[in-house]
C-alpha cells in the first residue's frame, strides 16, 4: 500500500515536534517535508535533539511546499498566522489540519471579539469543520479544512457533551475549572512560562475572558441545541504537560452514579480514545497518549454532578487529535499511529 504524504508547517514548536514524534511511526503515512522560516536549511534535530537518529529531517522554507507532493498539510502555527496560509493554500490539492484557533469559532466577528485580531480570510469559516472526532467524525471525513480544537476545549467538551446532548442538566451556568501544564503556553520564552514564575507556584489566569471560553460555549451550545453560558477558569500548574478539568452541573431530575455511567458508556461507545474511569483520573494517567480519561459522579449533598476529565495537552489536546483528524480525512483507520501507551510515572 502506498503511504500518504504529509507535510508539517511550523514544526519547531511543541505541537510541531509532537506531530513528528507521532507521525514518524505511523504505518500509513510518510513525512515528506517539514518547514521553519527561522531554521530553514538546518536539521530539525538542531532544534529538537531528542529526534536525533529518529527523524533527521532537513527544515525547508514554506516556499518549497509544492515539492512535498502532500496529501495533507498540518499548520502548526500561532493564532493569527495560520489564517494567511489557509488563504494562500485554498486552491492547493492537499487537505489541511489547522492547529491554531483561527477557524474554530462560528464567525469572523466572534473571532475578532475574543482574539482581538482582525481576520484576513472570513471565507474559511464556511469551509472549516471543527475537528473533534468523537462528535463530528462524519463531517471531518468529508472536509478539506479541519480546525483542530483547543486543548482546554477538548477536555471540557468531551466531559460535558453527553449530559447536554441528552438534556440531563441545566445548561447555564456550566462551570468548568481547568488546570494545565506549562507547555500550553508554547515554546517561546515569556513571563508566564519562566521557571521562577512557574516553579513552586499555582495560579488562575484569563478570568472571564479566556479565548477558549467561547470555543467551549459554542460547541456545547450546538450539542445542547440551545445557547448556554460557560463559566471557564484556567489555572497554571508547575508541570510539563497535561490538563485536568473539573466540570460542575445541576441535573434536571434525580440521577445516580449508575445513570451517569450508562449515559457516558452509550455516548462514547466505539470511541477508541475516550476511557471511562472507575476512579478519579490524573494527568500522568494519560501522559504521552491520545486518551481522554473521564470520571463521573453525583454528589447527594449538593445535588451537583461532578465530571473530571484528563488529557495530555500536547497529544489529545493538539498533535494526537490532529493525527486522528488526518486519519479520518484520508480514509485511514482512525486509530492508526495513535496506539500510544501513557508514560508512568
């Protein structure tokens, strides 16, 4: 069987290098080009030494992209940058998985409100499909442009979707309290990810206005079939990777732990990367893997449902999910290349 050809644009950040780590062992795909404008002409191992002897790729300029003969291109670029490349590539023969937030929302107006950036390719919103395979696999299969979900939204949406889809809870407010590792801030040095600000510290940030709030709210509103309000608060943990989200919701009628287990089991039947847990998950339970681990329970004292989800922000929250989307878009087995065992301890 001829392998599918893929290219990665912007492979020198965390998500880009994670794509290389996953794709280099994919049985049905070959990487034909990796680009970096900053390091063009150098080897990717000059930037990411851990890939030495595993993925010794020369880095190209994006101007060479036609030479890749790619079936699909990953855009591992910052928000506000990807949109220009999607516009530029709109008539190219390859499919695109965009890992930025440039096409995740419903309209360019909503994007500009929450990202505080002007959008340069509004037509892309009608072309892009939201790339959460557990909810939209059929749409993803037919799409040429997929907007890979954000890391926080992935864990939050998967945690809450079964309850909203079945109309089991009050839709507003839905409370999502999330904690993330520092790699969520990206590879470039900035005050938020300096060692002295992260080590031996724990803090909330982005209160009321974090851009992932609207992404969670839009998708879960679509799942519920009506507008909802999401109270989302992210926190920064002094760990490398992982996101733990705790979701609080008020049930519309009496519900038990057994009911919750049945609801989630039916909703995620046949979904290979959602694991329903009998104990509270931790970030290390999913580290390095494409799993989303979910635990549910009902608190008789407060009358609240508690849902806890755990993902690796760089895999299920970014590169692994992008590969899952690629598999669907290229007609491959959805689990191909993603049977990644979590790293413990």
